[in-house]
C-alpha cells in the first residue's frame, strides 16, 4: 500500500430527502465541491430515505419538511425510534415561526430556509459536522400566547448577567466553547463554567433544551 493511499480520507456519506430533483442536484453539486471524497445519496420519497439511513447511518441527513409522501418530521421521529444516530439538517421553502423550537425538541441539529443563499446551507452543514447547531436567522421564534403550556422552564432572561446572555446567544447559534471563547476573549474553561452556571440558574439540564429556551425568548 502506498503512503498516499494510506492517507486517503474515508468518504463522508450524506443522504438527502427532497422531492425537488433540481434542489437535490444543486445541493449535491455544492457539497461535492467542498467535501471530497463524498458519497451523496438523494431520494424523493421519505420511506426510501428512512431505509437508506437505517441500513447504514450517514454522517448527515438533509431532509425537506414537506414531502409528497410524508412529513419530514415523521422521518426524524422514525429514525430516532430506531436509534439511528446521525446529524440531521432540516430544510423547507415554507418556514414558520414555531419551527426552530419544534425541531430542537425532535433532536434536529439545524434548519435552513430554502430561499436562503446556498452558502448558508454550506455553513450549516459544516457547523453540524463540527458538532454544533445552526438555525436560519430568517425565522424568529413565536411570541408566547396566553394559555400556552410552557415546554421549558419559564425563567426570564433577566436572571442572567449580560456576559451570560452573550454566552447563551452564541451557544444557541451552535458555537462550541472554544469558538465562544475566541469571540468573547475568554478561555474555554471560563466558557464551560458560564455554561454550567447558566444551566443551573435556568433550571435546565442539557444544551438542546437551553437552545430551545433561547429561541423561545428571541435570544438565538
């Protein structure tokens, strides 16, 4: 075996479920230029995408929320039911204000409006591959309505210091502790302490719930 072959990276594998062949081809061309080697599998039907992910979980699943044969959220629920561990990026041409919070609750790590420039989808893919989260800024969280059942503790943002609010905004955008520290001039250890203190003050226990809290309060 030659040294070059030993150093060849294993191909990433992406699965995309979207009933627009044109959009699938655009995404495939864009991502194949950036990620090489890349195995890209595109499907128009949700059931075919589920089968592909269950057979061999991909590095990333990109799924449209509104397909001809099923709701994209049902694909996510089925994969989670079958314990398929893959990062999921949701896309749609019909965003609404409640989507970000709903998707976080389902375990989706990112969301992009299909009307956004393709570069935003590229950024979202890279963020998810790096272990972070990415939610399209074009969709704002809904305003709370009287009588709504709170899905997360109702602690107000005022319980946090200004520095903690800065940290929590960046956490909600999917930045890792090292990235947050670089932006705010803090050590990674200090950022981790802030995150732990924020969770304790808000009565939360994990980062996905913290992200949802931020989105519901317009801090994302």
